[in-house]
C-alpha cells in the first residue's frame, strides 16, 4: 500500500531555508520537512546548495518479514530539486542599464534658420559629332539632372558655379579633331538653357557664375585671331557685356545670373571664413587640397580638377585653434574620356575613345551663418545619374 501527496514548492523551500523549525507549523509539515532535511543530510547535500525544490512525494511501503511473516510499514520520501547554480552565478554580470522614462520634448523641430549655398562644379558643356552626324554631349546630362533636383529641394540662398561650364574645345590652344569642330554654337545654346534651368530650380537664390580657364578661352581666342572683335558692344550700350562674351551669349542678365570674369582672380565669399574659387592648382593623388591648405588663410572650395577632395588642417592662432578646410565637389561632366584632355584619345575618325579619368561627379551644399562665419560643408556624390542626399534618393 502506497500513497503520495505534493507539497507546495515555495512553501517547502522557504521553510527549509528557515531551518525547518517554526514552532507554529503543523505536526504533519514538521515531520515531512524533518524527513526532507534528514534525507538531504544523509546524502551529503548542503541545503544552501539547493536552488529550487520542484516536487516532494511522501509515501508508505509495506514489507513482510520472511521469517516471521509480520508486515512492517515504512514512511518514504522522494524529492526532486535543482541545484542553485542552475539559475546563474551570484556575482554581478553585465546588465542592461536601468530603465529611463523620457518625457516628450516640448521643443519644436525647425530648421536652423541658416541660409544655404550650393556649389556646382565644372559642367564642361560641349559636344562632338557622332558617326551619324548627330551631336553627342561631353557634359553629363544625367549628373546635371540630379544636381538640379537637389538644388530645387534645397531651395538655396546662393548658387555658385565654379566655372568651366562651357568647354569651348575648338577655341583652346590644343589641337582638336574634326569631331569637336563646329560645336561652339551648340555649346552656347546648351549653356543658355542650363542657366535658365538653374534659375528655375533656385528662383530666389543669388546665382553667381565664376569664369574658369575654359570660359577664358573665348576672349583669348579673339585676341589671338580677331583682335578687332574683342570688347565690341551693342551700339549706345557702353555698360553692357561685349557681344562676344559668355554672359552676353548665354543671356545671363535675362535670368538674373551674375557673371564674374577674371580667372583666376575672381571668387565668391560665402562667409568671412569661406571662399569659392575656380582654382588654378592641380596635383595628383588627392593632394591638390593640401596645396591650398598650404597657402590659404581661410577655407576654400575650388573646382578645376574634376575630382572630389576634402582635407582640413588645424592651426593655432592668437585666440585659439582654427580649422581651415579645402575641398573640391568634383564635376558634372562626363568622366569616360568624352571631354578632351591630355589623357584621352581618339579613333582614326577623331572621336573620343572610352577611357575613364580619375574624376568624380558631385556638388556641395553648405549651410552657413553670416554672423559668426560658421558653416557646414556637405559633399554630395553622384554616380551614374544617381545620388543620395539627406536620406532621399535622386535619379536622373
């Protein structure tokens, strides 16, 4: 004959840890707990090593003496428990930080209020004649499309074109093939439309077009080949642009774009600490920026090299450290050899071969504070007609 009963685990464990000797416990529970304690002690188990008692069974067994035939009743106890180490170590382990209740911010999320400048680097508008006689662009229409979309979204206060926005391949000092000849008018036409497109994308901005070395090809060509035409203006308009000049030919006054001639001297100061120039220095391996850092006292954004570069240097001044930046946003022309260069080549018909230059496309967005002169230079990379700016994807 056997019977069993389950005892509440928590009650048993608490009672065990209190040395199982409470005076007001029932006699039955005292006897049961006493047997449990005796069983643990008999088996060499320290009660402090017991983690949790999962089940206790009390039952009786009847045996018969083989000699006398008398029956004997035996009280038996079964215990199922887990060791203390099963629940983990007692020493401190790395835990999450305490929960923190954060009250909702009462601040209103607004823009900083700083004005924004956008810098558009070398566009190199120009063409060459394809096999079928059509004109193929050496500027990159996809990169231009992406740049204009970003300009429209930024809604800048200032747009600076660093120059070389027209390539003027057939007006330069280098010999060009027939494929690039008779393309100047198409180049001027495209640059004229481009000026209007920039104005449309930035309707309230002050737009400044710096002359680069390629814009300077036009007056140099006139002086070398038709000096009598240099500086000619429309009759009775002495303050107007010469008729053979970029601002006149591209109708910049009609779209309210300021043209600053005089490469390489012309520049635009965004703040007292930041100047934009076309640039007249070139070094390989991304070291052009360091050339400017070696000569400039203020930060400078430049073009001319068609590569994205960014370097900074901190100098100690009388009032503490001052960091100067030199950066190039890249270019917006094709980088596959279409733009005539010293590293490019042509086939026997004079058309450019595919050869990827060490050039990168992009533009710069610069929030600035006119009062303090502080600014934040943001460089936007363009790859194959695609860009990502402030979490938004732009595709041509």
